C-alpha cells in the first residue's frame, strides 16, 4: 500500500492538470473580489468570507473536473495494467487513489479558505475572531467534502472515461435530481399537503446552510451530518465494486 | 496455501474464460518450467493475450486455477513478474525516465536501475523527449524496459517485437536470451513471427480457439521437423527390418505402402542397395521434411 501511495503522490505532484484546474479557481476568486471592490459592493468581514470560500467559489466544479481526470487517468491510459500486473490488489489500488485524492481536495479547500481570507484582508475587509459556530461550520464543510469527493471519485471510477466523468460530475447530478424532482411532483400532484422535496438531499443544498452564517436548524444539522457520509459510502462503495470486476 | 512439488513457474489447471456465451479460453493446462523461454503461438484471437492477462490479474478467470512460482498466492507471486501486454501502457506526457521512475516505485526497484535499463534497451539518449512523441518501436522498447524493472524472475511478453525494425528485433531477441542465460529469467513470450520465436524458444505452447493444442519442447519439435527418408514400397514391414539391420538407431514409421526413416547418418543410396539386395521392390526414395511453420499452422487449424 505504501508503494501505491508513493506512486499516486508522485503522479499527482507532476500533474499539470491539477495545478491548472485549481490555479484557475484562485484566479476566479481574485477576479470576483476585484470586481466586487470596483463595483463598491458591501464588504463582508474576512473571516466570514473564509467560511463561505468553498461554496462561494468555483472550487466544487473544479474538483469535479480534477477528480474525473485523476480517477479515470490510469484506466483511460491503460496504465492500470502495469499496476495490477505487479501484484497490487484492486482494493489497495482503488483506496490509494481515494486517499491521495481526498487529501488533495482537503488541501485545496484549506488553500481556498486561506487565500480568500488573505485577499480579503489585502482588500481592506476587517477581520473578526473565528466564532464557535464558524469552527463548527468548518468541520461540517470538511465532512461535506468527504461526501462530494466520494460522489465524484466513485462516479468517475465507475464510468472510467474521462470525458463522460467530467460531464457527469459537472451536470449529471443536478440533471438527475431535477428529473427526479419533476417526476415525483408529477406522480404526487394530486396528494394534498405533499411537501417532500428531493433536492433537499442533493449535496449542494446540504452545503448552503453551512456557509450562510445563520444558525442551523436541527433538520439541517442532521442532514449535514448524515447525507455527505451516505453519499461517500454509496458512491465509493459502488466505484470499489466496479473496480473489482473490471477487466483491463 | 498449496505448494506444488514441481518446478513450474506457471501452471494452469483447466483455466477457462468466457464472455457471455463465448468461450475465449477452454480448460487450458499450461506448464512453464523454471528457465524456459516458452513461445506461445496461436492465431489472432486464439486466446494468447487473454491467458496472459489472467496470469497477471488483469482479468478474472471464469473457472479453473493457476499457480505462479508454485504458489497460489498470486498477488505475492506477481511481484516477481515483469510484463508487457498488448501495446505498452505509458504516461504519454512524461519522459521515458519519468515513466520508469514511476513504475520503479511499484516494482520496488532502485532508481539507479532506470538509466541502466534505458541504455540496455537503446533508449539511453532520448533525454527530455515526451513519450507521446516516441515511435512505436521506441514505445515498445520502453514497455520492455518497464517490464525489466526490479529484476523479475519471470517476464510475460505479448508480441514484444511488434513494430520493431529488424535490428530492433535482433536486439530484443538477444536481450531475452541474455536475461534467460545470464540471470536465469524465465520468459513467456507470444509472437506471430514464428521464425523469430524459433530462434530463442526452448518450449512451445500452441493455442487454437482457446484450447492449448500442444506443448512441445524445441528439441522434440526439431526432431519432428527434421529430414527423413520417405520410401514407397509394397513391402514396408520387410523393408523396415532390413533398415533396422543397417542402422539399429534409425527411427522408422511404417505405413500401408510406405515408411518414413529418420536417421541423420543414413544415406539414401545405401538404403536403396540394402532393400534391393533384400528383395524389396522400391518404388521411390525421396527426402521429405516437415517445415516448422507447416507444423504450427497444421496445429493452429490451418492458415488464417
């Protein structure tokens, strides 16, 4: 397993795609802040801006692209053959990729938060101490990252083709939820007081209350705890099952 | 874990692979001994690559078992195998050296091996050129170089000389011979270039439509294919006795109206004289030889 981690880490360090994708995100943050400053938008404090850095930037979409490239890379280039042929189990190969890519997503999130904070300070936004609520929000956001990472990573491994994985990660989930929402509403159109909303279970909607700065309701807190972990278990498990059976 | 008592590096037992209703490998029992250069021969689609992929864990068998280095702990055994299956699988955006360094980690190889092996396969001077810009022959050499990382005890090579020029083919052939003779590396190699394979192979496996038709040593194959006297006569039994008197070591196969005699020291004139003196009517005496290529083609189910 240690060899696999070293191998994945070496690939990652030299991955131009990684630097381009996340570098693009930093450029976007800079431009957005510059634009706000020029337009004279009401400035939030730097600490609050840091709390909303993950959801308020393009990081999630870029993570979808990066994970598709990373998870599918060895399958689409067929280099996975060389890895299996050296006697490494499919489970070890899969989870080494999972762990390394999760660490990168965490590192990217921290980088985005710190960068947003520093930029806000440079632009003259005032700084507040991090509140207990904000520490809790950070923790829940990292839990949420485990969910979104699991979703993108598992899906990408299942489909194996980079292009399809990118499309699925960027648009597929939203599309599926929109269609399901439409279908459910059509089916239950005549039921009185029907207030089930499937999009409440979409990861993006779970994140919103965490970055809003408002106190969470009990339902929101439960969703923030349970839904990301459920996504991770289902999609990482699904990707693992597919990787076990696939001929390369 | 079951340990077999023989010295087979590769042994399969009724190994079968099916895709839906299509049987690609059908109860294959293969035996590759320590020190062999095992030539695996068959038409396109006969099952050569599929079998190699099963041995390397790239694909799962439908039924049957296999052992590598006498053990059924396949993952551990595969640490001692270097392989090249189909086209070389490489990181095209990287240099040859970087590809080697990455796979060196997986092969537990020292990075000092990298330059040495690259020079060995004739890629010592490619510098910073990206692998994506390599010719097919260069990629093939790099694929072989990656297979050599970590001093493997067994090399499994699927069509390794594909895309190489005659000089490159000779270099790879010499390389395999050196690895086999100097370092005792066992080699399982497939190729459709029978002449090239015949120059190095010590044992052959012939596969046709997923079935291993025959395993034969190079020595036995040479005997099968060596020149023989083909004698047409109405009295093959009498003729056989006379020839045995003339040369007790001769190998004689008698048929209804003819017999084949294999003895490299026997001259046709002497045989003819002995038969005539013994009262045997000889219709004809000719030299016949089974060509190696014909031998394979016959067992592979005719020409493709």
